[in-house]
C-alpha cells in the first residue's frame, strides 16, 4: 500500500504497488537528492471490493501500451510513502 499523505492524523491510501527496488541516488546528484531513500514501484488496480468466496481483494497490474508493446505503469516515489 502506498500512502498519499496525512488525513486527520492517518495516512490516506492511493493504491497497491509492487516494490521492485529501493535505492538512493549517487552523491553526484546533490546532497539533498542523494540522501532520500527512493522506491521503484509498479502500480496495481485500486482496492474495490472483496471476492465473495475468498474474502480477499482482487488486484491486477495497471498496464499501458506503446504501440503494440505493453508495459507496467511504474514510478519512482519516496520510500517513506510505503505503508
């Protein structure tokens, strides 16, 4: 789960994501930029309702297309947003 910020002292949820890597940028990018821990994530569909039989949420990767080539919707985010 990825938090989008605080709402009344609790984190609001944006979506489900698969964390593929956690990293820091090299110092050559500058001290402020290189000190923050980052995560490369692939986004999944939002939680809607649970499956009647399993009682679990169904999610699927969000896919996009570039021409005929599919790819995962992915992003680099601050690791602090991961719940």
